[in-house]
C-alpha cells in the first residue's frame, strides 16, 4: 500500500452529527465506524485519507494478508511529490516483502 505523507483530503468530524452524515452512505453495516472509533481516528476531530489508508493496512495485515506499507514523501492524495518515479519505486519494494 502506498500512503501519502501529507493527508491532503481532510474532513472535520468534530461532532457526532457530522460523523453520522459522512458515514451513513459509506457504511450501512456500521463496521467501518466501529473500526474507525476503535483506532481513535475521530479523537482529534479530523478524519483524513492517510488515517483511512493506515487503518486498511492494519486490517489487511491482521487478517494475514501479505501487505507492505510505503510512505510517499512530499505527496498527498492529490499529488505525487518527486513525480511518478517515487510512485513506481514502491512496487519492487512491495514485491520483495517476505
């Protein structure tokens, strides 16, 4: 998994109504909410893409999937710092993971 160093896209989730409005169409079962709350994502009142990526990584890893995590420096969800070579360089690293 490639994650951005800079969160880029953030949602303010300072109150329960905002969290409910954000999650309602995305999480009909409530499972995502439970995992986000358990991981402390809402504690600072801001939910960002990097936190979601890291949560997904930890879930996949806990299930025994062969995943690796690489942070792309100077990048966000909206841009790749250092160009495509930074993005493409992560794939050989992931393939070498034991």
